[in-house]
C-alpha cells in the first residue's frame, strides 16, 4: 500500500499540528510505503527527525511553495503533478483548503478534520459536496464523527473516529526528580502543579487564568504548592505575570513561567511535576472539536491528572483515570487539586489507570486503525 501525506506547512515548527503530522508520518512509515511532502524545510531531514524525536525515518520532500497568497491555490499544480507522478493508493491531508481543491481532481483522499465545518446555507452545500467526494474522513473525536454524518448526510462507512495519540515510551521514563528539578531551576521542596503547552491556541484562551486563581485559593491551606506553566509565548507570559501580582501571588515562586521548550524536554518536565492540569474553558471549540496531544502525553507520564469536565475530554478521561472538575471554576479546580494533595494513594491508582488506558492511544495503533478501516470497507465493496 502506498500513501503520501501532503502539507503546505513549514518544518520544523513548535506548533502542535506539525508534531502531529510528523508522528503520523512515523506511524504510517512503519506499516506502508510512505512519503511526506511539505511546503518547506528549514533544516535537514535528520535535524527535523531529532527535533520531533522521530525514531522511524521516512522521506520528507519539500515543494518550495510560492509565498504568494493564497499559497494553496498557487501551489496546486505542484501537488497535482506530485500525485500523478507518485500514483499513491491514498492521499492523506489535514488542511481543508488543500483537501477541497485536490478532491476536485482525485477521489482517493483521506481528510483528517481538526476543526468543524461551517454550515450556513451555501457553505453547507459546498461542504457536503466536498465531503462526499472523499475516500475517508478521519474525525478526531466521536462528536465530530456523528455531526458530520448527521448534518452533511455522509455514510458512516466513510467516517472513522481516531483520537490523537502518543509515543508512550517517550513519556514513561525514569529520571532523578531532584537532579532534574535542579537542572530546570525549579524548587526542590515544593509540590508542583504543572501545565505544559501553549498558553493560547489561535487566540483562544486555555483556562490559564482559572488555574492561577485556583492556586491562589489553595495557598490558604497548602503553602508549599507552586504552579509551573511551560510553553509561552512571551507576550502571554507577561500578561499572566500581571494577573499573578494582582491576586497576591509571587512570580517565580508561587507561579513559575517557562517559555517554549524543545520537544525532548517535555517528558522530563511532566515527570518532575506532581500533578498535571488541563484547565480548558467551556466553549464550542474545547467542548466538541479538540483532541489535545497533551492529554495523551499527561496520561503516558503516569501522573495524576485534573481536567475540565468537557465532552471532548470525557471521550478519553473519566472518574477512574483522572479528577474531572467544572470548567471556568477556580473553586472546583482547586478542590480537584486538593483531593490529590490529601489522597496520595488514590492519586497513584488514578495515575496508573490513566497509564494503562493510554496504551490504546499510540500513534501506530491510530495509523493501523485508519488503514484497516479503509481495507475493510474496500473488501465489503468488492464482495
């Protein structure tokens, strides 16, 4: 089976969508003939593989997409030429404009949907036309899968639900907690609540203000608790340091900010924290569209997780593998963290359960499930 993955993006980049693309490339390359075509490479293949901690090498081919906007339209002839030359069984795309344009010429496209499609009167017609031309739609959670089927009248045989994944072995590591905290200049005698990831996504708040306020509430009872926020960007760090001061906490002591770190450092940060938090606010994007990479990384780190009780989160987390709390509520979030502080044995059991459950969410399992779904469908159609 031959599969090519098409992207207009530049690699490497700290953005999560680039990491997800590379991890899927690694997984596909283990089970089929695979090539990744990208808009541009800023470094060599080996440096890109090292940047994303990719163990299984594959071909990354830059197309040198024109910088004229809209780039996807001006680069379309290059993608068509590549497809005709490669003659792949399947074409994998996660960028909607590229997928739509190529669906006008090719019918063997697998489209991975990460946001949801608009459904105004005219837009709904075009999206329905587009989705029906695809070989397969990969929905990253069950809500999107069911809504695509219902709204756009897409046959369920064309939709596979595949949440994101993780390299479990990268995050389940043995480290010297004291030495690593010293290396990262973090307090040795504190109980550290940790968050690793961008402090915002495409301008969307991620509940960091609620988390900081929850720490303030905890300080009334637990003076040895600190919060460490890893990810930046710098301008958001500056905004949140103002909030820290405003509510009476101390920067670099009660709340510690760390700017972006490389992917290799993320597992070490997760392992030296005592609790990991997903404080997503309640809105349509976080409630229904997302399948956050950090959720699976947290589970693989085998640490107790406190997370907002949202439909997208509860497709993976539950009361047996996490502590679920009300979104947008500092008191509820503080209570969830407090439960861990007061019940270390229960916390250990929940962390172990999360680690057990995450074994089903490896990147390779995800890639196999997608390709097996297609094979079964094609076999049924032949018979």
